[in-house]
C-alpha cells in the first residue's frame, strides 16, 4: 500500500491497524479505460475500533448495511466514460482526495449512464452524494459538454421493507394498478415531470426537478403504507383443500398424475402453440393455466368460483390422454402415442423417399394433405418412414397415401434415358455444352436475380430448374411430359448465348458477352470509384437505375470498370451514366481525396500501411462504420478515411486546423490494429504448427471473396467437405493465412484451401 493510500485511510477514521483481529476492508470502485469498464480492488488494513464496516470472523463484528444513491452523468457513452475517468482520477487519486477532504468514507460504482454512491448511513450518503454531484458538474463544465437529453437528473429510492407475510406481488399489483393506471395517475399529479419505477427491493423515483422528486417520494411512501395496511387488514382467505384436490391461495389446485408422465400431460393439455388450452378456456368461458409439479398438474384460475370447473376440465383431458397413449399397434403398422405409424423402406433410400414425399418447399406433402382432408407429417428413421397424424381415424388412410407415394418414387427412380438426352429420377435431362462455358451459360439462363428463368417458366407454363455439371447443363422438371419442351427451351437459350458471346467492341468502349463494356480509369482508383458508384448499401446505383429505367451492375477490373446490362440497346446509355458518375466523383472534394498534395494539402493527407491493408482498413471502419464513429468521438474531430490503393489510406477533414489531430489519431489506431493483427494471425515465424501462409497468383480480391462466399456459405461448405475446423484471413495483396486449433488438422486444411485456390 502506498503512503498516499495509507494517509487517506487514516483521514477516513482508519486510525490504528488491527492486524491481530484479521479485519480486511475492501474499497471497490470501477475505473473505465479505453471505453471499457475495468474493476480494480484495493485492500486497506487501517481500521479503528469504532468502524464496524469490516468483518471480524473471530469476534463476530457484523457489517453495517449499506445505503445507495444514483447520480446521472450523461446518456452519451463516450461522455459518461470521460466523466467517470475524471471523477476517479489516475489510480483513484481524485476519489481519495474527495474522501480525505470531507473525512467521509464512501464508495463509487459506475453504471451505464450513472454512478452509484454507497455509504454506511443516510447522513453520510447525503453528504457524499452532494460532494460527488458537485464534482460531476465541475467536470462537465471543464469538458464543455452539451446538456444531456435525459430528463432524470435526480433519483430517490423507497425500500420495500414491510411485514413479509404481506406478499410483494399483491402490493405491486395494487400499487401499479390495472395497466399502470395508479402509477400514471400519481405521475400526472406532478405534470409528468417525474417517473416511478418498481424494482426488486425498492421503488425508484426519477425526475429533473429535485423538489418534485422529493414530493413524489413522500406520496409513494404514503401510498405504499396505505396499500400494505389494507392488505394486512383484509387477508385473502386460503382455500381449504379437499382430499382429492389440494387448493391454495390465488385459486390454485393440484391434480395428481403419474410422476413419469407429468411433463407429457401438461404439454398435451396446452397443445401446439397453446391451441388446446385456449380451446378449453373458450369452452369454459374463463381463462385458466396449467403447470407441472413433481407428481401433479397445477391448475390456476382468477376466480374461485371457476376453480372446480377448471379441475374437472383438466381431469377430463388427462383421462383422454391416458386413453390415447395406449393404442394397440397392428402387426403391419406399429402405432404409437399421438397416432404415429412406421412404413418400412430400404435403408439406403430413406432420406431420398422422405424428401420426395415432402417435395420442394413442402408442396407435395401439402398436396397430399389437401387430397386426404387432414394434415400429416413424415420423418425418417433408420430403415423406415414415420407417419404422424392428429386423429387416430385418419392414421390408416395416411399410411396408404404414403405407401402409394413410396411406390411412385420407386417407379420414377428407374427412368430409362434416351440416347440424345439422359433422363434421371424426378424427370431430369442433361444437355452437353463446352466445359469452359458451363457456369457462364447457367448464369445466363437463370439471369440476374432469376429473372430470365422465371420468364422462361411463364412462356412454358410450368416450373423448371437448371444446374451445372462438369461438361453439361442439368434440366429438371416436375412432370415428365414437360421434360422435352424444357430441354428445347434451354437449348435455344444456349444458342442465344453463343451468338451474343461474340460482340464486336467499339474503339471507345470494349463490349463483351452479356452486353458488357469496359470504362478505363486510373489503376489505383478502381476500387474506390466502384465503391462510390454503388454507394452505401447500393443506394447510389439504385438511384442510377431509377434514372435510366433499367438495371445495371458495375465491377472492378485491373485498370477499368466493367458495366453490365441485360439489354444491348441500353449498354451505351449505361456507359454514359457511369462515365458521368466517375467525373462527378473525381471532381468532388468530399468523396475522392487526392493521394498527393496537388488537391488540397491542408485538408487531406496520406498514411502508408505496409502490410495487412485489407483487414486493417475493414477493422478501422468497423461494422456499419461503428469503429470510425467511435474514433471521431475519441479524437474529437470530424474526419473521413478512404483506401486509395493496397498500401495507402487517405485522411480528409473539412477544417484544415483538425488535420494534424485526425492523422495522429488514425495513425495510432492503425499501429494498435497491426499489433492485434499480428497476435490474431500467426505466421510461420510464430507457431508453424497452427498456421501456414498460402501465396496466391492473380486477383486475390476476387478469389478471396469467392473462397469465403456469400455470408461465409462457401467456407462453411469447405469445412464440412474437408472435415476440419479452420479459419482463413487475407494478409496482403498476394497472401492468405490458414489457421487451425489442432496442429494435426493443418495439412488437411491447407491442402483443401490450396485445391480451391
């Protein structure tokens, strides 16, 4: 313990150490650091005999109960942290100073937007609260903070300390009133300038005006006292239980059931999504609830007059459950509770048959239900299909329907293919195409967001799907009679693709297949310009599409921007729009900042990043810009950051006087991110048994995006295929790092990633 802390303790009446008694005093306080709360504890052994706040296990000294009060700081998290830091000071020196000057011992704990002052008596608490409030106001004035939007600057608590025989739930119900009417009426007496909140062990009164808060506190105390008095004078009469059914207060009764069936019976009475219990309530004309005990079902109603009728209804449901749970199975089909039957199928075909019966998006099983006039479900077992219905009378018919579907599956799964088109189960055919064009042709047939294949379906009058094989396109329909027509439509689309693929480019704009054109831009500005054309969440490109009257997409190349449209007639107009947008972006000072000082050196400056540019820039921005917004609040300057190339970040400001501060803050944050990055992603210089570097030739941005997939779908699929849990990160323009938790999995993970690369 430092001399300063010891002196502070002695000033707080901790005059003589009593080491022989083994008394330990812990002063708790929380000091936020770097935006995150951090708990620090110090132990003080300097006590006086008259201080009873410590605990002496030998002498049996009891701890004096603490009293607490809350002081609102600021509803802005950043300002709240600054106030707390200044209040505590370096190493809590400012807090010790306040205690030593006032000679009052108290504790301070920070909350989300307030601080809690804790003392051993109401008198000390009031003095400590005034000291801390004055210190907070001084800190706010020094930091020149704007007034908070929160109107609750003062708080008072009324403890819930009455006879335990009076239940708190009843007091709370009467105090709050129906739908909170009593509390609202009480707040309306003070022109809604105070708020009243019921807590676990107290009632909290908050408001901006201190006098109004105190007046509201007096009112709350009187109303609580009146409510408790009424309940004490007129207790609820307990219902005397009969031998068969034991009744309790709140009009509750127990119905005995077998211990092992309690949860099942309660679930049966409630029903799926509560339908059965609501149906019972509608029949009875009043609401009721059931819950499970160790060996009984508890029934609860609001009116004592309804309790006997509710018990009769529940008893009847239990008897119905017992009858339905002992269905005798027939030799052919084994029936279980809830009217379930099994149909044997070949083990290797179970999942395929269940999928066929359910159909795409459940269409087939719904169709079967419409035919039968009742709902049914199927699920797969080890070597059988399980059929489930709600009514026992429908079980046999459901089994017949499922058996018929299984036979239809067996017949359709052995369709003999013709020489020209190979057909499979589910009416599938293959159309041969050039191996290198398979994916491009499938994408062309489907079209942007599936528009083209939906257009084909409208033409044909039936649904069809296409998928890619090694050197063919697979066509699938639901009806065998439509298969030939579907193949003809797909073949025609392939011919159209091959014709449109050879587009003669003009000298100004080079056009490609799918009505694509390239617009040349500076190499280092490609990604930045594409990002601005698309805009946040695609808003800008949507605006361009609304202007043009058709859809278009843009993507980045090595030194050009690729423009893509669905209709060749719109290509020239799309290129003009994109060129115009590029000119606007380059000429605007508020969007694209110059890399050197030929733009405006007083408002923009570059920062060089040697390695890990992509991941550092993403973390610098944060999800939805959260981190860069946090930096602006921490630094106290409004600035923007942009990535110009693979090693340069541009910092821009509106006020030239803020540039040095912004650059210094961003540089420090980049260095901190580099340290975190080196700790998170080990290369072979760190632990070669857990991570390895894979060099990549070609466009790493495109490859890494495809490797991860949309929302990480592709990397999840890779983990399942390889059978290893691994992670991948992009470190620079030509390097991917593969990391694992188990060293034995590293070779498999690297081999799998290498094949994909």
